[in-house]
């Protein structure tokens, strides 16, 4: 079974730093582009960052490009997101996403989501 398991969420103060990790299993990790999304209460699902499988090119949403960093470990089959200078607006459920890049409409998998709360 394909599984994406997020970890590292929790409560952090404004201005703080938090690192999320996603462990993938049941798939050939190097075939997948990996992304982080988030959804805050009452807001749309938001794509934050993507790291490609082939080139390892990274792409960031404008709102987080100066604060968040995505990277992947193709040996451990993990993708991480370091979030710095966190703001209350960053409070959301964060999701790990995997997309098979061998086809235009390849298989897509999602993690269960993990809560990040920014509060004094």
C-alpha cells in the first residue's frame, strides 16, 4: 500500500521555525514529484512548494518563497519543508503530496495531513 506520513507539526510561536517531514513507502520514490500543500480554516487548498523528480527543480508559492525551503532525500524516500519566520497566517493543516511524473495524469497520493499552529 502507498503511504505518505507527515511528521513534525505542532505549536510554534510567531517568528519561529518548524520542519515538516513526509515519509513515502509503497512507491518508487524517484518517479514522483513531491509537493507540500496546506489548508487553513475557511480557505482554499494552497500549493506551497514542489520539488521535481527528474531535475529536482524547486518551485514556491510567492507567499512563502523567502521563508520556506523544500528538499528531498531519494535514498530515504522523504521530502521535507523547513518553515521559517512563521506567522499566524501559516496556521493550517499541511499535506504531503506525491505525483507520478512519468505521465501527464499520473497517479497522485496524499498524506493524512498534520496540524501546524502559530500562536503566542
